[in-house]
C-alpha cells in the first residue's frame, strides 16, 4: 500500500449546550472506510512525492468540500501532534472553530453529519485494545542476504487502537486517536 499523507480538522462549533465537535459518517459508496465515523479531511495533494499544498491548506480544502462551508467560516487552525495513518503516511490534525455552520455536507463523500459534545471527549477515557503489527516479507524478499534467512526473528510492533462509544455511535481507530490527543492537550 502506498503511503499517503493527509490532513484532518477537528471543527468546534458553539451550540445551545456548549461546544460540539462536527464528525462525519462516510458515504457508503466510498471505497475506503465506508460508513465509518471520521473528521473532515483527506489526502494532501501531491505529485511525484512532492506536496502541492501544505497540510493546513489540505485540511481547509477538504473541510470546505465535505461540509460545504467557506474559508471565512473556518477560524484560526491550531496544529495537533502528527499521527501515523493505517498506511504509514503522516496525518496532520488541526483544530479550529467553525462559525455559522448550518449542518451542510456533500452527499458525494458524507452520509451524515454528527455533532458530539466536546465534553464527551474531555470526560471519557476511550477503551484501548492492543494489536500486533507483524513484518511479512513479500515474494522475492532476499532472505539469503540476512542472518538467519527465512528464520530471521522479525519483531512485532504493538499498537493501541482506541474506541469511543457515544449514544450508539462508535468512533475508533485514527479518528479516536486524534480526538484522544486533542482531549489530552485540553487538560
């Protein structure tokens, strides 16, 4: 799988009950992660391995496309720690206030928009489950060039996968990791 760099935005909106985070349920017809809960965002435009836009520009562009908002509605973007995505690419998360949001979204990419109270993430410790990432050499791997050959003791790498459950909605994986990172920075 080719590494792809991406950028996402945690959009904060004011509601009658306080601050909420806008999340999306991905459209069911999408090839990658259909129906999953995610943050607005996507791939950073690149050509021949060179980024054609900055991570901030990508986060803004993708948010505008997915939530059908203007640049003026997106406040100052604050970076969060870079994460590593499922394919090994860097994911650049940002957080920003979103003003005058009217629950709009692109049906090409989004099945539904969700508003989840920010306090939920600030007060909830996500469930955490360990998985092992294992090295599996592909056909043609030059075992003869390494000590031990086919019996080389490749190591496993442990990774934690987080889960939040909010009123029957499961938020997991990279999205949960980014939201956990944001919540930890708020305390």
